[in-house]
C-alpha cells in the first residue's frame, strides 16, 4: 500500500500477512526497492498515480486493487497487455454520487448556498433573498449515461425533468432522447450533468463551444472528473454570463481550486465529496479488500476493469 487508505481497509488487509505500509517507512524509496521484488498486489487510493513505469518495478505484480470507480490515474491498458489485473469499486457508490449530483443541481439552480450566506451574514433583516431560477419545465442533459448517469436519471424523472443524454452510442431500452455529440446535447438541454470517466478520451469534452451551446440560461454540473471540462473556458463562460451558473464537485488540479471560481457567486463548489459518506466509503473499501482477498485465494476478481478481463488464472499461476 503506497499511500494511506481508509483505516478499515488498512486494518482488514493488515490482518492478512505481508501488508507493506510504505508511507510509514522512514525512507519510502529504500523500502520500496527492498520489497518490490516480492510484491504481488497493490492497494491504492484513487489519486495514486500508477503508470507502467511504476508497475514495472514489481516483477511479481498480479493485481492492482483501486479504491473508486474512476481509474484514470492507472494505466490499465498497460496492465492489460501484460496480463495484470486492475480492479475498481463500481456499483456501490452509484446512489451516493447521484444524490450529490442532484444536490448540486438543486443548490445551483435554486442558489441555496448563496441564500444561506445571505442569512448568516444577517442580510435577511435588510430584505428577502432575490428570487431564484427553477427546475420547472427544464430538460436535464446527462453526458455519460452509465451506472451513475442512470441513477441520476432515475432521480431526475421523479423531479419531473425531461431527460436527454449523450454517450458514444445510443443505448437499447433507454427511453431518453439520444444526441450524437456533446454539443448537440448542450443545445438541447438546460442543465448539463457531466458523469463520464476521466482520461484522454474525454479530455475537455465540455469546451467553449459546448458551453456556448448551453447558453445564457444553462447550468453545468460536473461530478465526473475535472479533466472532462475545459476549466479556463468554464471560468470565461461564467464571467461573461455565457452560461448562468455551475455546480462542481471536481476540478482540473485538485485540491487546488482557481481563485477565479472562488470569486464567483453563481457557482457552487464541493471538495470532491461525490461518494464521501461513511456508508458508501465503507462499501468501496470492502470491495478493495475483497478483490485482494480473491487474489490471495486464487479466485477470480470481483470487479476487474474492462481493459484487464479475467482470463481464468493469475499471471504467475
Ligand atoms: P460507467 O462506465 O458505468 O459510465 C460511464 C458512461 O460514460 C457510459 O455511459 C459511457 O457511455 C460514457 N462515456 C464513456 N466514454 C465516453 C466518451 N468518450 N464520450 C461520451 N461518453 C462517454 O461509469 P460510472 O457511471 O460508474 O462512473 C462514471 C465516472 O464518474 C467515473 O469514471 C468517475 O470518473 C466519476 N465519479 C466521480 C465521483 C465523484 O466523487 N465525483 C465518484 C464516482 C465516480 P458509452 O460507452 O456509450 O460512451
């Protein structure tokens, strides 16, 4: 384990023989060099960069068990080409992240954080908070209608919102209107919720043109990865009122948030808390542990990523 993970994960894996807590070492580089020849599994948090050069340091490596559903910090294609497994923690966080997305939608459209700031600053005594915008009669566009995107759609339907989506292809059995590009989706919705994976393929999928298409009454919500939205273009669009507002859980260079965003009142900013409840983080941690335990038992992984399918045996067997 290169960096500390949730205490329950450390505790659960620490009960098995041979957990190396690299961050506890006085000299992590020397410790890494000492243990690398024997390491068969890595347990990593979502922000630990695991590229080919790092994995190549472990000749007996068979599995990288990662915390979180997004794994854009891991070179899974490199691992797949070499018969290594990468596992993530899908499914168990869908409802939590969808709740976060809807919370951001409501907070941004109805301007609840600004209203609370108004109250706390004692300004209510001077006058009512200005009227807000509304969800009534709006269309929600979902960029990335996957597991979490569908959980968002389920909630949005209950709010009476019309729903449209974009992905690389239309999906069978989905009742929502499909748009072939992100631009076309933005042209045809009022609130654009971004919930694709991060990584090279989706880099700046939401750019200045998409924001312009969203328009002056449009709202952008990003619960995916900061890399999916061109942050400089977003700041420019917010400053020039090209769009109405934004609700963001993720940023280009976390944990740094541009001062230009902090200075704007018509954005709602969260510190990447999409899945961050005790309940859901425990479930994610348990999947990290169970994937490592399956490897120890020589059993198939529970949740391998698509780039590293289970081929019936571990690399070293
Ligand atoms: P899924 O793989 O189930 O869904 C991803 C969706 O994105 C699919 O519908 C896919 O559709 C679409 N997609 C993928 N690539 C592209 C592309 N290039 N252009 C357009 N659409 C694309 O993932 P999850 O729903 O489980 O998770 C989605 C992401 O949410 C994670 O990868 C992670 O980055 C982020 N996340 C953020 C959290 C937070 O704390 N804020 C917490 C958890 C996840 P298709 O294949 O048809 O293109």
